[in-house]
C-alpha cells in the first residue's frame, strides 16, 4: 500500500466517520504512525443527510475532505481503500489497493441499512445512509412528481405521491417532517397542475411510540408535531413485504405506493476475518470490552456504531449515536498513548449529553439529562448544536445561510435531479450500501 | 404529454439554458400557452462549471430549478423530457414522455462537445458541458492523485499527474488556471507524500493564440498569466489521437498522460427531423434568418448556441456566448408577441457587451467594446458580472461566500469524490453528452 516504514508502531483506522475522525485527531503527532482508510475521501455529517434528500442543503456542505482534517499531521496517511478482510494471525488487512501490516487495528466502519434478511424489501425500497444515497433519494422523490404529471389514471398518480417511511427513529421522523414541509410550501408552487393535497406521508413504527430512544414526553410531542403537519403515524405495525407496488404488514393495513423509504434498522459494516465469538449476529456488531478491545484479540479495537459494549448501565450496548462514537474515539486514542507508556488503561464511560430531533420549522424535541423540552426553543437549540458540530468554518457558514434563507423564504432550493438514473437502476443502487 | 388545451396558441421551447430561460421569462402571461421541455429539471450556469470541476464551488449553487423560474406563470408548463424527433409536417414533437403538438417551436438545445469524428479521443478523454460531467471530472482529477500514491513506478505516477487540456478557449484557459492554483495551494498540503512539483498542466491550442475570440491584448495577457502559474502552452498544435495513454499531435510533440480534457470544440445538439438545408454540417448548427426563423420553416425557430445566423457583421454567425443566447431569446419573445398582433417583426442585432475570462486569483482579462484591461481590477469585474448573472439570491450569496472564503484561505473545499465510478465506466459516461 506504499506506506513508508516508521520507527513508531502503526495504527490502522478503518472508517472516517465520527469515531474514526475523532480518534485520528487525538492521535496527531503522538509517536504512532497512523493510517486512516475509507471508501470515500470525505467525512459525512450523517445527521443532516435528510436535508440533502429533501432539497434543503447541498451535499458538499455536510461533507468534509478527510485529507483536509489531517493536513499537516506528521506520520499520518490517508488512503482511499475498501478493506476486504482482516488477517488477524499475521496482523494484516487486505484491501482493494493492497495489504497493510498493523500493530493496532481500529475498526470504525459504522453501520449500513438492515433489512433483516428481507431481500424483496431491500430490492424495492430506498435507504439513506450515505451522500450518494441521499442524492438518489432526492432525485427519486422529485421524479415521482414529474411522473405523476404524466400518469394517465388517478390511482397511478396517487401511488406516485404516496410516501411510506418505515421506521420511527430520528431518520424516519426527520424525513417525514421534511417531506411534510415540502408538501406545504414547495410542491404546490412547483406543480400547480397536480393536486398536492393527494400527497400522503405515512410513517410506520413497529414499537408503541416513535423516537423510542428518547423520553416519552419527546415521543408524544414529536407525534403531535408530525400530525399537525399532516403525517399519518401507524404504531405497532410491522412491514412484512414490498414488491415495488404494495406494502404489506403484519396486520390488515396495506399501502399502494411507489416509494418506500426504509429506516427501520441498521447493522454493522463487518469486515470478514474476525472470530465468530466476536460478532453479535443479526445486527453484525462487534463485541468489545470496556476498553473497546474486540473480544478474543489483543490489538484489534472497534469503536462507534459497529461496536457493542455491554455494561451494567447499558446491558444492550450504548445507543448508536455520534456522541458515543466521538467519546469512544477520544478515549481509545488516550488509551493507546497510555499503552505505549505502559500506563493502566481507562475504561469507557458514556457521558450522556442528551439527544434531540427536529420535525420541522419551529418544531423540535430535546432531551437533556435533566430537562426535556420541545417547540421553538428546542428547534433553535437543535440548529445551534448541529451547526457547531459541522466540521469547517465554510460548511457552518453555508449551512447557516441556507437555513436562514429557507426559513425566511419557506423554500428549499437544492431540488435538482442531479443523478437522474432510470428508476430501476436507481433502486438497485439504493439497496447496496456500498455506494 | 398531458398538457391541457388552451384558447391560446401553443409555443413549445426545447431547452432550459440561457436562451430557453430568457424567452420563457419574457413570454410570461402573454396570451400564449408555453411548454418548456428539458432533460434536466434545472438551469445550469455553464460559465462556472470549471469551478465545480476544480472544487471551488458546489454544483447546487450554479444551478437553479427550472420550476422555480416559472412558478406562478399562468398557462405555463414544464416537463422533464428528452425530445427525440420533430415532425414538422404535423407540427408535432416526439419525446420519451409522448408527443406534443405545437403552433410555434423554439429550439434552444445548445451544444455538446465536438470530437470532430475522432472516436478514439471521444472514448478516452473528458469533457465538461454539464453538471454531472463536471462532478465526474472533479472525481477523476482527485482520483488521479489517490492513484498516484499507489503507483509503483515513477513513470506511471507522473502520467497520473500530467493534465493535457485540448482547446485554448475560455473553458480550457479557465480550467488550466484553476488546476494550476490547486497545484500551488491545495495539492501539496493534501498529498504531502507526493511530489506535486511533478504535476504538469499542458494547454494545447490549434490556432496561433489562446482566447482567440478576444482581443490580441487579452490573449497575450492570459498567456502571461498562465505561464506565471506554471502552465505550459503549445500553440499551432493539433491533437490527432489519444489512446488513453499517449496524446499524439500533428507535429513531433506527444504527451504521456492519464487525463485529457477536451474543450476543443462544440457542435449543436440537433434533434432529427429538420430538412438537410437547414443544417450547417460538421458543427450541427441550425441555419436561421434575422428573426431566428429556421431556414425552410414558418413556425420553427432556433436561438442560442445551436442557431447560426449569417449576417454582414458576423458572416460566420455570432459567437456562441450567453449574451447572444439571452438577447435572441428576449427578441424572439417580443417578435412572437408582435406576430400575434400582426405587427412587423424586428430583426436581431447583437449588442456586444464584451467578453472576459478569468485565469486565477487576481488574474482576469476583460474586453469591453471600448476598453481592454486585465489583472486585479479585471478579476473583480469578472467576479461581479458572474455573481449578478447567477439566478437566485441564495445562489449569489453562497457563491459569494465561497469565493471570499477561497480567496482568504487559498482553499477550495468542495473536493469530494462524490461520483466514485470505476475509471473506465467514468470515462465512458464522459464521452456522452447525454448525462
């Protein structure tokens, strides 16, 4: 892989998400050689992908070149690589651009959409975990309306304007809210010859409340907000199939629709080669101890969404959130430095700073450790926190400018169909998270 | 095509570029039914495509949703359509979404890259006439450097860092300048383990000066600017072939390179069905009279880059520039209104407001009808004119913000490889202008 040799030990990090970037930053000039690998040359700020998909933001403003993060770090290398396998016996990773020896391996590959083995749903529905997928989704949503104009009968037209979102987590809720705002403010003006009142947004949740990782108060508030925007919410309903036309469920409910957006679950992006004992099956997460060390290995670590650390306080692992990933990345960097100095390691303890979700204009829910609130103030808090969390001054400024503009003008201008694939081809590209 | 019937006559406009948008705007609520067709749902500000390709701007900020332009226009319809044929006898156009009858047809399809029949060059080189092509080019440029890191021998590495631009018009000159600035300010920081000094930018021009539609003074100045940025300029050289590895020319010169960017010519995007007499062959432009009426037809017009109007002052037609397209669009709208009132039509006369090109930071050339100047002031004029010409307040603001940031920070942050296709597939998608 053309990485020069070094007197220092080599740390290889796979993945430039929140976890990978946070450990990389902390390992700057720390007497380790660090190699960061990712399939993309940019870091994605995933919490705002839904705004790219719904025309509120440009993709470039929520992404950041990884090479720019590590500019001027000594003994630090980035390579655009797809890691195919881990050969733990020989301390090697195998990738599409060659092999690489590691002294310490950090797996921070994150997650992809989980269809729980249902190939039919995987083939016919869309997901939104990467920037290309969000752009595809944006094109797909808009192409539905372009097609609806051409539809010969009312039923076909209504199917094209019926959106079914499966999964009532933050992604599903935020997408549903954004679609509802498009329905209200933008689509009637863009498509005066369509009856946009016929557009339906259906949110299906398998559990008994949406946003079920937040407080009940927040769940109720978000439900109220969504309903006020005209979103139909179905709880305790499990989607069992979707053939591209009809969504079937475990009950009597069914939906005729051209668009299913699947946000009902995630699974780790595993790399083959690890022992079976180290893998939590079905969700493909990697079992780690309190130091994020992978079960059964001495020099392999996993951090962020792909890691599952079962603790007393979190018997089913920590929530799969940016905060956990960042904190694990920071701590592991500190522990690796301690390791070099033969100092005792510090176990991970999650500092829960709270969570939040936005539903729309002036509508958000915020759970802080001690306070729970919603509405206009929550919405400003949500915007502020997301704005300062973006990497780079220019991204912050451009996103801020877009938000101010969108707020004042009730508009979302980034509604270009920029990846105008044939619907079928597009659907296929959606089902792989490899894009 | 599901367009309602109307008591007014129907004008069908094909193409939403400068010409198509300018006539559309002028035809607002003018007792005509207007149908605007385009393969994209957005208008592209082509003069800034090179900044998208070189990471200076995001694609969304130089594009604008066509539906937003015509929002609230009465009796005005946009359809996303690819027009395949004109059936002039029946006053019909045939498209991928069905047929449509017209009373007046306006062809404003613009141009695509002209390879002058050289299929080998078409297959192996890149062009930059659309937003997707610019994004592909951006990815391709950056992928060259990622690959150079992996190259085993020096020759391969240098080929990957050798850029050959064919064509010394504004596009070639502006791209060469932008690449040179990337070489200076960004690439050495992004790729500290590559010797960026080895990067070459070669600009090949078949004529005896670059920017040969501008004044000699501007040609000389731009040449000086490019040379000061390290660009090698070859004049009176004609590229005869490129097999993906070696560029051959009509002289002794040859170049080993992985990247040829072809900006050496354009040809009209013709739609089949017009009489042969109406077509100017080789460059595929449509012959029009002084009212932009297509030769041999009474109700078909062509405007903008695809039209060729041979006049006393412009015996070989007007320059293919935004200004001509806009002025022809505006005049034709007025003439169509006159036609309805049975008033005499006004012939087209081009009001030459001048032309300009930018080479880099503080470096531009401006030809006004009476004044020619270059340097810092020209550069500010260039920026100002392009900024005010962008459609939409938000685009103006975002582009301005990006330029200020890039200027202060010597940076171009939009360097994401967002369409990471396999090189081969990418090259192929490049050669079709249909993307």
